[in-house]
C-alpha cells in the first residue's frame, strides 16, 4: 500500500523539518497497525528563487523535491506533485498545516470503498486557541451536498484534511489550471460530487489548520473571483450541468455586486436572489442539528 503526501512549497523552509517528521510518524503508525505501507513526501518548490533546505534525511519515507522554473500557483504545484506521485492514496498538505501521527492510518481505515475521506479538524485562531471545526452531523451532511458548494461556499477547509483515492481524481482538474489562487480545491470537490464519487467522514480531528492572518474581506473577494474563474472552466467540461454553473456564478457574484449598491437596491437585490439566501439559512440551521453523540446512527 502506497501513500503520497504532496506539499506545495513557497519560501517555506521553516516548515520542512516538521513535514518530514509528520510523514515519518504517519508511516510508523501505519506499520504498527500491520499495514504494509510505503510513503512518499513530495515537496513542489513554487518559489524558484530559493532552494528547499532539507535539514533532515529519512531512511523510512521517500523524499522527493521538485522545482518549478517559475511561480505557477498552488493548483499547478499540486498537479505537478500528483503527476510525479506513485501512491494509491493522496493527501494535499499545505506547508504550514499539520496532521496528527495516525492521520493516514485512521483515514485509510475509514476509506473502505469510498473515494474521499474528510476528517474533522482543529481550526486555529489568531490568539493561538484552536476549536473543532465540524461540531454536528448536520455539518457533515452539508459536506456531501453538491448544492451546498454551488449555492453556498466550500464546505472543506483544505485538501489537507482529506485522503483522496488517486484513481478518482478527474483529468479535467489536472489539465485546467486556474490563474487565480483559491478555488482549485473547490473545483476538485465539485467535479468529484458531480461524478458521484463517494465521500465519507471521520469525526475526530486529525488535522490542524494553522492561523496565517491576512485581510479577511480581501480574501473573500479573491475567493469569489477565483470561483468565477472556475465557473468559466466548468463551462468547457461537457458533463457539468448548466444549472451548476449558473448557481456558482450567482452565489459568487452576490457580495461583488452588492458592494456599490445603495440600501434600497441592496434590498431589491436580496429579494431577487432570495432562493440563494434561503438555501444558506437551511444549511446553517442544519449545522446546528444532529450534534455528535456516542450513539450509533
């Protein structure tokens, strides 16, 4: 059994030692569980002006460093890693995020006949405190819903808390590289859900999303623009329904269009898009339903 952790690298030498350590710990956990596993850590250097500094070698994991000739963005870095990977199971881990020592083991056990495992996570805030992200079964149900992504927002924080069966990753995601960073993972989830690949959840947190700061409003605008670029790409893919594309364009245009409207025009705009807002209210209500318990469903 072979696993590939693929990490886009951008001026991130301070993270390299931890990445190697996490990979080694996860391989050890797999082998302790009597799984004949091999693991490769693929670091894709997307900051060609500097070199990746390998402060530690490893006798257990296979360490692969690839380098782009020019900065090409996070999706291209992930695709470059994927195209040079040999694992049956893929984890796209960002350079500054963390996984626990038995993350791959628990996700592999959970996978069974599924194509994607989405684990719970700890979301770190600016003061260093971290909270569990998925607090209810309702939130998990939203992860399985295509409309929650097209009419709402991305329900998965990062590919880093997901294990993906390599064979199910669509070629359309590999060959259509986005220019605006932000929505390449949303692009992947939407294609997988349209193709009806099976998603399963693991309730306990296996991943830590680290706080990086930044201007939240600016990031939201950037994400919306990235999602609109994704919608243009989806138009070229023959199996993507038109209603999916229309929902993405409408939902991602809401905040952009409302920026310069007066109060009355904002009210009328909301009324004209009331179906999107009602959907968002429904998903928010569902997030507070079905709180986790120890009882079997």
